[in-house]
C-alpha cells in the first residue's frame, strides 16, 4: 500500500513538473511573441488543463505520505518540505495564474492590457516550475532517504 502511494506521488509530481518545465523553457521565446502568435501559443496549452488535476493528486499523495511516514523523522521532514513547496505552487496558481486565465477567457481573447497579463502569467509559471522542481527534489530525496527500509515492503 505504501509503495503504491509513494509511486503515485512521484509519478503525479513528475507529470505536473514536466508540463511546468516545458512552459518554463519556452518562457524566453514566448515573451517576445507578437499578440497573435502569443494567442496561438497559449491555445496550445489549453488542452493541458487536466494537468492541474494531476498536480492536485501529487499534493494529495504527498500529504498521505507525510501522514504515513510521520514516525520516521528524517523522511517526514523531507516529505513535509516537499508538501509545503507543492502547496506554495498551488497558491501561486490561484493568486496569479488563474486570474489571468479568467481575464483572457482562458486565452481565447486578449484584452488591451494583454502584455501585463502575459507577464503575470509567464512569471507565475516560472516561479511555479522552480517551486515544483524544488518540491519534487525533496520528494525524491525522501524516497531515497530510507531506500533499504522500502525494500522490505516488497516482501
């Protein structure tokens, strides 16, 4: 049971991180696009909105791991740090990313202040990618921390 939760926590965190990193690496190019080109580029990411659900599942599975591993202090601390970073990323989404999605009707139209909305959206993605990468790193460190202990769970 624990190994399934461990696996799913890492899997879901890796999937959501991969999408954020794709957007992160596009950032320098996307900020120099024209209005029309930027709108086309953003529409490509509309089909990836299901990743928000995967990100929530990563958070949920990490929370379950925090509760399950609370007696193993070193692992618990690493998992708790990962959980905090995942929560911060989701808070940034609700404070900065989602309002720009709403203001642009999920990037189906661009209002007059589209450049400031673009900058807010892109900056939030950069921060979320870096924060999720840090959270993912702590999650993996927690999994590696007790690697010999975990082998016993397979028996």
